[in-house]
């Protein structure tokens, strides 16, 4: 049952954001969902996470690591 609930929550968040019918609260919920499930990403050339990281000046890996731990 827990696996089904996890899947339904994930699918709902993805669909809301994908359809463009999301609110700021939906985006925050998605970010929190990723965080509590220990989902991380690596900013490599030409991917969205890299573009986002370029917008945040002066942030290095140790800052991010300290915020997670």
C-alpha cells in the first residue's frame, strides 16, 4: 500500500507541473518530496540543474552538502 501511495503522490506532482497547472505550493511540495526521498541530482553541462546552479552565484558543493546534512 505504501508503494502505491508513493507512486500516486509522485505521479500527481509530476502531472501538475508537466501540465503547467501548478502553483508555487505544488513546486514546493515536489521539492520537499524529492528531499524526503533523498533524490539528488548532478549538475552536468547542458542540463536543467546545471542552468539553475549557474543562476545561484557563489554556491559551492560544501554549501549544498551542509544544507542537506
